[in-house]
C-alpha cells in the first residue's frame, strides 16, 4: 500500500536513531535531531530524490556512525549506563544489542521495498 517509506528515508531515520541512542542518551549530549526535530516523520517525509538531500543523508549518517564508534571504543565498559525516558537506565551493552535489532528490522523493510520493485521472493 501507499507509504512514505523509502531507502533514503530509512537512512535518514537510522541517522536520527544513532544520534538519539549514542549521542543523546549514552553520551548525555544535547543534540537537535537532524531530520525529525520539527516534524516527527521528517526522516521519511523529507526524503526526496534530490542529489543534495541524498548527499546530506549519507553525510549525517556517517557522522553519527563515527561518533558512535568513537564513543564505544572510548567507553570504559559495556556496563556504562545512560538514561532513556521510557526505559530508565540502560547499559551500553543493551544499546548495542538494540541497535542490531534496529538495523535488522529496517533491513527487512528495505527488502520489502526491493521485493515491491523486482517481485523476487525467497532466495
């Protein structure tokens, strides 16, 4: 059915997810979301086929990944905790596992989009 979901939207969404979990919750930094600060669905609704929009999405996602990788490498332990408004204290270990789940879920969404294009199912 109709949906604003797109590969670019998924990339923009994951940039904000990386930022939220690592930069905000774990590092405790005050950061304005890149794509969803003013519009909750801005990650998908703003994902248009424009070269500058695509380049920005890749740049922002890579910056958030680089921050997360440095943060994890510098962490004294996977038991380091950060605060989540819904879950309370969460460990870095929990966040890393959660991020694996996030990427797996959204890789599935990407596969659904691919299937809608080429019609191939299974393997």
